[in-house]
């Protein structure tokens, strides 16, 4: 693999216009990745999802995608109907369009190729891989006192001719004071057997609001890793929702640093898995100052030979008095071959806090099914009603009514 990495890296550099300084930084990231390789079970964070073995079993040998020279044709059929929205369109890792048609564009700044040094602090081999191979990325700045009028949808798409590749994508966001954005990430994959690696950084200044909805619901056999890093200032709010059902394997990792007083982070997620899929959400919410709040709720519905994993950690340092942290995961297992793994963690160094965590799993309640059937529903309808009620609890945490209805339609929930 090392020779393939170095050859593909040289091709990436030749096809770009990076400065000598940026090339040196990228080479440093490449060396970091080569030293560790893809994470395996020896990494504590990967004990339930050995991505090294998952890639070897489902893909085999990877090439590292570096063909960014030619534009790709945009297929408008991928766009979400019935929702007016701004767009960022990735095709095979290349940004083809950034469009803010519904906004005052003087209040939005798009910066090209930000300083790569900003990510040297992450000791994560997949982030090192991303920083080594990302060709071009942008920083989106939402100016002070501006709230986007319509959601921004990021379309992550791949085409049929790309197979057995590693594709790396990256975006940074800066929300200045008292600004807000509703962001929807949607995957549309026609490719097969790729490893797609996505890195997003968010900086939330005082009184800013981020609402991020990550949707992976279209069936595909790709392997994906998504890392969101969120830094929050005074009185800022982040709301992250994950709908995880489509890819062969996906791990969504969310690292949230509550740096300012009265900042809050809300993370909610749904796994709805069939056909041997394996999905994971790992969260780290770091309460670093007093009077901060976090809430996490993750629910799984697992059928066939599927596996879901939730690793959630709440960290409270010694200065973070008056912390309020809550974390809960629940799973319904519809097959004796399905598997749910949960690893809730609390690491607390302050004494005046309110923190709790919990996890539970089980099968559908047959008595409840019998009761519904006695009221005129058949078995399938009764089962569907109970599962919808189980998942609806998470969806109701979505604070935007328009996006809440979109998620309900995608899942097929009817009230």
C-alpha cells in the first residue's frame, strides 16, 4: 500500500497548484498516515468497527483518487424537490458548484484553500489521510448578524466510473457573531466499493447557531467516514442529526468543544439497517467551561445481519461547573443475528454537575403487537406503527419543522 500511496500522492501534487509550504505540510500528513495505516481494533475508538478489515474484506486494494483536472456533469435529478435551498455540489471529491441564490451574497464569504496547519492538532490517521490527499477545499464564512434564509444542501455524489478508490473531501465553516445556518448533507452514490473520507470543521462564534442534518439513506456498497469538529463560543448552539441507513459501512464521528459559557450541543441519530450493513456514531462532547449543556439521543432499528455501534463520551474538565450533560442510546433488534454495541462514557473532573448516561436494547414487545392487532391492524401494520413511534421520539428533537417533515418523508413515517 505504501508505494501506491506515494505514487498517487505525487500525481495529486503534480495536478495541483499548491505552494511549497503546503506541499511540505501535506507530505507530513502522508507520513503520519503511513506510520499508522488504517485504524484497526488496536485503536480504542475502533474496537467495534475495524475499518482496516472492513476495507480489506469489501474493497481489497485501494487507489487514492487524484483526477481533479476535468469538470463533471451535474445531474439535476439528485436535487431535493419541494425545498428551496442553496447548494454545494461535490462529484467524485471535486467541488463543481457553490450556489447561494437565496442569500445576500455580500454577507457570505467563500475562501479558497485555507491554511493546512489548522488541522495539525488532530492525531487521527483518517484525518491525516484526508489532509494529504484533499485537492482543493473552501472555507464558508457567514458574516456577523446574518442568518441564511434557506438551507444549504451539500450534495456528496459519486459516478459509476469510480470504483475501488479513496476519495477525500473537506469543508470549513466559520459562523461569525449572531449568525446561523441550516446545513443538510446528502449522499448520492452511483459508484461501487469506494472509501469516502469527509472532514468538516465548524467555528461557532458568540450567539451563533449551527443546525446540521446528515442523511445517508440511499443504498450503496461504499465505505464512509465522516468527521465533524465543532468549536463553540459563548451562547452558541449546535444541533446535529444523523440518519444512517444507506451505505455498506459508515462511521459518523462528532467532536464538539464547548469553549464558551452557556453554549449547547445537541446530537441525535437514527440507525435503520438491513442487509448486513454496519454503521457507527461516535461522539465526544467536551465541556470546557462552566454553564454548558449537551443532550444526545441515538436509536437503532436493526434487521437481518446488521450491526450498529454508538460510542458516546461526555468530558467535563475541572473548570466546567454547572455542566448539564445527558446521553441515551436504545436499540430494537428485529433479528437474532443483528447486533448493537454501546459504549457510553462519562469523564468528570468537576463536582457541581448534572450528567447521566444510559443504554438499552431488546426486541419488539409482542404484547403491544397483539394489542394493536386486536384493534384491527394486521401484524405488519402493528409492527410498523411501533417502530415509527420508537423513531419519532428522535425526529421530534429536530427544531426546524420543514426539515423535520423532509426527514419523516425519507424514513416513511406517517402520523
